[in-house]
């Protein structure tokens, strides 16, 4: 059979093989990735709209696979959830982010908040709060500079348990926020019972605001809702000046997105501060 004369099925089978082999390779190598030190964190600056200053960073995990290069968390976090590996990986992220915060302090940077994402499985661990407390103690990180993000979908299932956990985290002095707000169906009545400090508006919603007026109204309403509940609002996925202008006009508190900066290495974050001090 000539190569370009193969049946549709064979072509299909090749594609299936490719998908399965990538998935297979990734899943297999995920087990040893932590030990082999293949993970690292990037940090994306968050800007306070009122002052234009960097007030925090979000820690975002990356996996440098020896054969496949950089693998996106969108691809491997679900695998880590399925295999349970998210537990040690998540702890690594938290510890590394806290250690990095301290390193920046030693390097003379002003203290900035570091936000860490917690996955669904991680958040549901019975000893989550204890784990966070231990990492804070071991790294001597001041809790007020740690922000923990859980997604709207995690927040909105088993609400009573979630509230209890969020309260315990707040009692440690840690800030908590709801990520990807606007993707699911938040019960607004529930929202006021959450002891959270901030809502992060999902980036797809932000990117719609320049396309349709409906999204504009929704984002405006979300900002007002958050403010009425005494919460701050972070908008993520700001890619253009137009996005920024709209959010500034409507009193969004903090913004994060490629318009300001991509996620950067810890060294790059340090360099940004050095250059700010020189000016
Ligand atoms: P997320 O928590 O919503 O993080 C924001 C994602 O949006 C990041 O993707 C970031 O690079 C991207 N982003 C930021 N600004 C822009 C923009 O202006 N335009 C566009 N198109 N994208 C922007 P990333 O780093 O690939 O992470 C994807 C997701 O993977 C995260 O979404 C989060 O759900 C998950 N993730 C990342 N790191 C961790 C982690 O350490 N633990 C857990 N559990 N999940 C993580
Ligand atoms: Ca996040
Ligand atoms: Ca998000």
C-alpha cells in the first residue's frame, strides 16, 4: 500500500496511536517527575489598578519533560488529579512558592503576595489545612502574603465543607480567592457565606468584553457584586489596552494578563524590581 494511499482507518489509527503514546508517556513519566526535579514555577505579576504597582504574583507550574519539552499544566494537572500525584505536586508548588517569596525578600524586594492554585482533589484532602500550616511553619512564610485560589466549581460543591475549610485557612491568616469566577454557576446566596477575600473573573469572560455588550454588563455586575460583599476583584487574561481601560473605568481592583506580563521565571521577577528601583 502506497503511503499516501492508505485507508482512512489507518490514518485514524495513526492519530489515535499518537495521542495515546503522548498520554502514555506523560502519565508514566509523571510519577518520577517530582523526584527528577522536572517541575518549576513561573510567576505572573498582578497589578493594582489604582496605583499601577505590582502587588502580587500568581505561581504557575511548568513541567520540563526530557523528550517532550515544556508541558502545559492544562495537560498534566488533570492526569495528576486522576493518579493522585497532585497531592505531592501541589505540596511542592506551595513550598516552592513560599520559599521563593522569602528569597525575594532577602534579595531586597518589597513583600508581594504569592497566589497558589489548589486543585479539587488537593482541596478536599482532610489534612489540607494542616499541610498548609506545616509548609508555612517550615518555610517561615508570613501567612498574609499567601493567597490560595480555588476554582468556582470546587467552591460550589459541598458548600458547607468548603466554607469550613476556607474559614480554617483564613484563621491561619492566609487569604483565599475564587478562581475562574463566571465559568460555572455560582449560587450568589452562597457567595456571601464564603470567607473569601477576592474573586478572579475568568479570562474568557474578560476577552468577550470587547466583542459584545452583554459580557460588559456581566463583568460590571460581577465587580459590583464583589464590592458589595466586601471582596476585591482580579480580572485575568487582560490582553489589550481596551480591556484594561474598561476594567479601570469600572473599578476592578487588580489585573493580570499578557498585556502587562506573561508568567516569568523568579529571576525575571527579581530583575523587574531591580529595574523599577533604578528608575
Ligand atoms: P489559571 O489558574 O486560570 O491560570 C491562569 C492561566 O491563564 C495561566 O495559564 C496563564 O498563563 C494564562 N494567562 C494569563 N494571562 C493571560 C492572557 O492575557 N491571555 C491568555 N490567553 N492567557 C493568559 P497556565 O499557566 O498554562 O495554567 C493553566 C491552568 O493550569 C491554570 O489556570 C490552573 O488552573 C492550572 N495550574 C497552573 N499551575 C497550577 C498549580 O500549581 N496547581 C494547580 N492545581 N493548577 C495549576
Ligand atoms: Ca489561578
Ligand atoms: Ca483562572
